[in-house]
């Protein structure tokens, strides 16, 4: 008889597995898993834009499911770019999804595409299949934010006359006075310094609020990973002695290299460094409070330089400053906001002194190079060099 009942039990189990009879065994309940989808949207122009993250269960649960959702900064920062979220989210029994809104700050100013994350943790009555979702805030603006504060120089000086100025009040570059340097500097590629940018003919130059703005962008062009602008007045405007004032707000960041400088008019015939170079302003973006002024010249068969610097009490990138050159026979003085950066004279140059001849102006923002080094993950793009005016008095 015992074997009979064992046979019946086995028969019932086999039939149950085959679905031929109803089974009395309790159903197997699987724990649902949680996943989350990323979001990629335009920023918008005012107020806030809702970035909606969808949290999903792979199947409905008879119990309430909960999970903690927390925003994590990337290039986008809490408060400035989005409203931080740190809360527990619940999904009711029978439901399979819930929406989490992160409010993104919308403005009208051009900036880089930015990112942040929504991270899930501490699940209850469920497991985590996907714990992190990315959010990409896509720039949809063309206007550049201009800060007007900073030092301003006089419009005239006793005993001197204004001989040339560009106040940058127009809508385009005045090509009667300025040239674009275009490309990557080939055949001496990298402009002699292993720089990483490609200089464009206007794609990176803007005119707004009475300012000329050079934009350094992270983008691929003609084999380079960055683009920017370099301008010169060669064969159009050159000067010998006098005072040059340039009101500018510089960019900053590892690998960013803004400069206001001059080369001798005989550059195309004598070459560099025999033509002479006067660097009124150079700043390494990773040291935004330190100004370098340098003269370059030929000594024997090689180049030589005399370099000086001045450390300011705050970052030069915070507001406008006036960078000046006071230039006379056998003497050069550079200044910022009328404070002396450097003094050079003919007695300091143990070679032919090339600085008593005509020079033309160059303004540019380089990216990378032997001196500043390459950008890294702390370097924010785009970067803007803003020029309010250049004035030459003699």
C-alpha cells in the first residue's frame, strides 16, 4: 500500500509540471528589478526645464517598491545648473513605472553641453538592474554672457594723440585693419609651440555689447581637437613708439593661453626671432592671477628672451583689465591697470636690439602648447576672451 501512495504522489507531481491538473503548491514569486533611463534635452531659455527620468520595474509587484534617487554633479553643477534631488521614490503595488523630475536651470547664454547623473540606491522589495542614468543638457543659446565690471583707462593722455583705435562696436571684424591667421600653423605646425587648436576665419569670433569675443571651443576640425581665433594687423596697422591700451577680460583653465603681443614689421623677411617680439600680456589659464610680459630677440644663431611677471590679488578672468605698453626709444614698459608688470631697455639685450622699429599687433587665445600644457578634465569649454577696445596713442 505504501508504494501505491508513493506512485500516486509522483504521478500528481508530473501532471502538475505538465499543467494537466491544478496544483496545490504555492506559486513562485520573483523579486522585480529596477532600471532607469537617461535623459537628453535642450536647456531652454528661461525659468526651468523639466528633465523627466523614468524608473521602471521589469514586472509589477504585489508590494510597495521603494528606491532612493540622488543627483550627482558632472560638468553641470547643483543650484547653478539644476535643482538637486535626494529623496525616496515609491512604486505602488501593481504599477511598473514612476517619473522623477529634475528641474534644470534655463538661461539665454551660450555654454558647453553639460551633464549630471541620477543615481539609485537602497532598493526595497526589488533589486537594482540599472543604478545610474545620465542626463545631458544640450546648449541651445547663441548669446554670450558679458560681465561689464573692471578697470577702464582714459580716452586721452597729456602730450599724446590718438592715432588708431578699434572700439569693437560693430557687428563684424574690420578687415581694413585686421587679418585672420587661419589653420594649425603648418608647415611649422602648432604655431611653433605644439598648440592644439585650429584657428578659424570668423567661426569663433563674435561681436556683442560693444565687445569683440574670441571663443575657444572643444571640437574637431582639420585634425585638431580645438578651435579658436588669432588676429593680426600685419601690413595694415603698425606702430613705432607710443602707448597701447587694450581693455580685455581673459579666459582661464588648464591649457588655455590668451595673449596680446606684437611682432616686428620685418617678420616676413627677417623671420622670428630676429624681427623681435613684445608680449604685452600672456597668461597661463591654470594661473589666472599671474601676468607674464616678455621680449624675444635673436642672440647669435639662436633665440633669447627676457621674461618678467606680476601676480595680481585676484583672478584676471573675473573682470576687465587694461593691459598697456609704454614704448619709447630703447625702453619698453608693460602695465596692467597702470601698475608696472615689467621694464625692459636696450642695455639688457646683449645682441642687436630690434625694438626701435615698427611692430604690428596680434591677439589670440591658444589651446595647449609646450608652455601651458594640454587641457584636462578640469578645463571648461567654451572659453571666451573679450576685448572692449584697443587704442594707440603717440
